[in-house]
C-alpha cells in the first residue's frame, strides 16, 4: 500500500509540473504576441499620420518642420526593430562587440559584413568613413540600413543627429571607389536617413572658380592633381552596378551632396526602384540615373521592360555638367532605357542643362512626368529626342504636348520657401565660362612646321567663375519640408 501511495503521489506531482510549465510557456507566447501587436499598432499610427499629412499637404508637427525625414520611427522601422538587428554607433561602438543594441559596432561596413542577407542595420548619428578610414562602403548582399538615430536608438532624425558617409581626401590616396556600392544581390535593400557627402574627398581649385562665402574653388577633374592632397574620385555617391540580380530597392529620406560623378546611379534588372523624399544638391552630371539591365528578347532594335522606377518628392538643386564648359550633361533626372519611369511631385531647379532628360530613346509609353515644380534650369525644363539627331528643349508649360504616358500638373515657378545657401545661388546664377586662344600661324615655329607638312600649334586657356563648388552639407539638411506637397517633406 505504501508503494502504491508513493507512486500515485509522484504521478500527481509530475502532472501538476507539466501543467505549470505549459502555463508558463503560454504566458511567454502571449507576451510575445502582445509586444508584436503593440509594435504593429504603433507603426500603423505612424503610417496614418504620414498619410494624413500627405493628403492635406501639411508637414507633421516637430521642431524641424519636417514630415517623413525628421519624424519618429515609421511602421517599417518599428517592424524591423522587432526582429534581430545589428546596431552601429561611431561614438559608443567597437568592432569587437557583438552588434547588439547594448554593445554596438563602430563601423557600418563591419555591420554589413556581419549581417545576414536581407538583415537590418541601425546606425546612430556621426561621421562614417569606413573601418580604418578605408573611404567607401561596399556590399554584395541586400541589407536594410536605417541611419540618423540618437545615441539610445530611440529617435530617428536626419537634422538633429545625421549619419554622414563622408570620407576625407586622404582616403583617396589608395581607394578610388563609390562612397557606397552594391555589387550583387539587392532585392529588398532599403537605404534610409543617410547623408552622402563627397565634399571632403573631392579636390577643389584654390584660386579659380572661387565664390565669396563658399569654401574652396571649382571642382578639379580626376586628371588634374591639386596643390595638396589627392585628385578627385569620379565615382557616384551611391551606386548599384549592372551586375546586380534585381529586385525591389528603396532609397528614401537621404541627402546626396557634392557628388563628383552622379549622386545615385543604378543598374536595375527587375522589380521596383523607389527614390523617395531625398535631397540632392551640388552633384555633377545627374542626380538620378537608373537604367534597365535585363536582356532584350524581341530581337534587334527592341527594348524589354525590366522594371519600374519611381522618383517622387525629391528636392534636386544645382546639378552641374560633366565638363566646366557647361555643354555636356547636368540633369536632375536622366530617363534611361528599359524602365517605366514615374517622376512626380519633385522640385527640380538650377540644372545646368535640364530638369529631366528624355533623350535616350526609352519608350514614350513608359514615361510619366507629373506634378513637378521646375525652375531656373538653364537649357529648358525637359530635353526630349523623338528621333535620332533631334533634341527638343521644352518648358514645363508645354509638357502636356509630349507623346508620353502622362505629363500633367507640372509648374514652372521659383518656390520662395526654399532654404538654399544664397552665396551658392548667387555664384550659380552668375556662372560663366570663357576661352582664350593664342595662335600665330606666322610665328617662326609654325612656319617651320608648315614647311615640313606638320600641324601648326597654338595654346588655349579657359576659366570658369564657378563649377561644381562644394555645397555646405549641413545646409542641405534645411531643404526638407520647405514646400508642402512638393520636394522632400
């Protein structure tokens, strides 16, 4: 009897223990569920707030007067924070840490190296030059990068605590690459709240093209060595090479300033490439150039549609030409082939040539240009080539006559609310290029050359009053939220 009693008691304890552990497990699962619901609800409110502000054309409340770029974390960021992520802090991090929120890494390139494909990276405000000042950030995998967080990773604001990708000129001594480059898989990549500044890495003339109130003179080409330091690197600020495997990419709430060769250049194989709510200032050649890289399957002289490109709510100012004579390129958005372009609600002004270039013979039915503000683009607002050897220069008022998919609601006026650097503006408006030739066919040396059947020679000198000078990167942050409904909000 005692054995039976002890056995019964043991079985009761085991059953009760199982119930206890089952209840604890249920409580843990319930806690996870509640946390997830709270995060999703918080994110939904953020989305609703942003959507409402866009519908009414008003910025959300805040000391910066911003909408998307300066607001608190959105639904997307909240959801990413609920999964495993890697944290980066230039101020408090170490590359020997594990990358957790309490032990962040020091450098973004180290975080990309540690990240899984499709992983999430949060980076606090600070100047990022790459580990050991390597001067560039490169990734062969898709990642989601959310920058400009405060030291506690609680608030994201590009004005108050910007994350700045800003290598110095010393880094150009041995590494001559794009500031940030994606070389392979890109599907799901997100670049958010980062400042890309090439102004510290570029080389500028100390005497020519000097503008009062602006640091340095004109941009030096990569073939011209500066008196001190290393030549300019003619590579984009952000680049997705044509070898990428394709997929959706989003670049939003960022600043691109002082790019020596494109601000954003990308090969796009498939999916949607979204360029949303960014500021582009003082870049060379084009602010945005995205071209399709999928194979054409319809035979010779045919185009395949690779994917969609949306360029919306961006502020694009002071886009300079390829050369200092102002004759080649200098576009806000360059429409390239094999992509369906939707260009809307942007502010594009002060381009050396045009706000939008549609001369690459992309199909007209793949081009939408709607509800943009254009102004002071020196060679009209849109360049268009309906056939070979034909280039039309079109004002915003006449865009409705284009045989494109849509071109409605475009305006040509100067928004007085734009917070541009007035010294830079004055220099741009007065920018002049001049050439002087010294050729004497009767000089003794040219007479001798002529007698021997050789080409006669002379000299030519050129000067420019301003060319791709360095724009103060901190002042570029002031361009968010200037004009309700148009440009970066």
